[in-house]
C-alpha cells in the first residue's frame, strides 16, 4: 500500500472516531466578533472569503465551478480564497481573486500553519462560504471573523455556519453540489456552468507549440497517464490492452504520448514520446491541444478537463456520475477488465 493511501485511510478512521467532538470544538473556537443575526442582502456583500482546505488535486478543480459562480454573482465584491498549500493557487490564476491564503494544515508545518491562520483572522468579511465543510474547514471558518457564515446545514456545521439554510443538494455531481449553497442565498444559476482554468494567451501559445512538437503527420496524437491511487491502479498489461482496444475502436494507428510524474518515471514503451511537466498549468495547456487524453485516476482527469482537453476517463472504482468529467468533449467510460481483454462501457453523465 502506498504511503499516501495509508495515511488517507488512517484519516478516515480518525474522522469516524472524532466526529462527535467536532461541533463542541468548533463552538469553542467560533469567532462571533463581527456576527450579525440577519443574512445580509446580496448587494451589501463587499468582502467574501471561500474556505477549502484539502490536499487532493481533484478537489481543487472541483472547486472551480463554485469560484466561477461566486465571482459572477458578486462582481463588485473582493473575493479571497483559503487553500491548504501554495501549489494549489495556480489553479485559480487569472480569475480575479483578490488574495489567496494558505493554511498549511499539516503536522510537519504546524508553526507555519499557526502563523498563516493568525494572519487570516486579522481580516473581517461580510460573507464566509465553505462549499465542502470538512473538519478542517469548519475549524478554520470558526476562527475567521465574518458577519455571515454559510455552508450546508447539519449538526456538524450549525454551530459555526449560523446563516445556512440548505441541507442537501439537488445536484448529483460532486463539483456542482456546492452550488446549491448559492441558490440558498437567492441566486439563480446559468444553464452553462463554467469549470475551466483561465489561461493567458502566452500559456495557450506555449501549449500549441508543445503539442505540435509531440505530434506526427497523418496520425492522431493521444496522451495517456498510468498513475493512480489504490485500487484504481492498473497493471502495465492492462494499460497495453486499453491502448490496443482504443486503437481498434478508432480503426487507425495512434501516436501515443506518455505523461510521466514523480510516481511514474519509466515509460510503458521504450520508444514513446514523453510529456514530463513540473507545472500543472503547462501540462494542462499542452493536453488541451493534443487529440485526446486517457487516464484512470480522477485527479489528472479533472486537471485535463478543466484545461479544455478532450478526455477519456476510465472508471473502475470511482462513480463516474458523481466524480466524472464535465467538459463537452469528455467521455466517461466504465472499464471492465478481463483476463485476456478490456471492455469499454460509455457512461451517461449527470449534473
């Protein structure tokens, strides 16, 4: 078992053991110095903070629809973000965010975390929003002075988010669920929900150049990434079977480009073109201009999806309706792995 997976499972057990204590702790921490009983009219909201502490890459891209809508619905407000670590900030570049704070919530960085939260609590907000209120978000939100604090309403959150009214969401997809909080504040949502990264012109030009370098004449160029967590990890032989079946269904040879990462250093085929980017934005801009991207792990898929790439997501463990792809040119596929072959089952998407 990978170290990250071990600690993720350990944290799940920790949450089961401590969830009854969390409301009492949050109540003691709650800063009500700026609290007002009534919900502010939307036109009176001038300072907003969105709190989302989570270290998983996919959850940052799942936050994009919520951030896009907050910026659209409150065009005159200054919007701050609270995230866990600095690498996450690049997801929200160019989105007109006023300031991004990083909580550094980790045992390794407890001193830095204390300093970051102390700096954050010097601010005062009209509206605090916690779209996915885990324990860390509840505790950090409790410490921040705000006239209104809004999230989903339940026993864990009601001690801090006293202006909440929405108990559950009509959306099924995980990235859209938090939008129900905004509906609870009286807002109407558009039919088309934006979930994409905002690239600069320079980034897009560099992506085109990189994709062109990786392309071959008269062949489609598809990238693939084999990295995955836990049970989603596929063997090399299973990946070879996927690529063969993909070529068979397209009825033509495909030029394959393999994406490498710190966890995947050796390519599947020795003569394959390699895409190895330190920057997730550079990776996303390049994938955007290739003919497609194949992957079986949700984090990299949602990066490529948010970048505007054509994605083929292979799902073996995760629910494709709840954690699936959002882009118009993206295709969630239920993968059936058999001893001698693989089968692709297209999946209907749900909002």
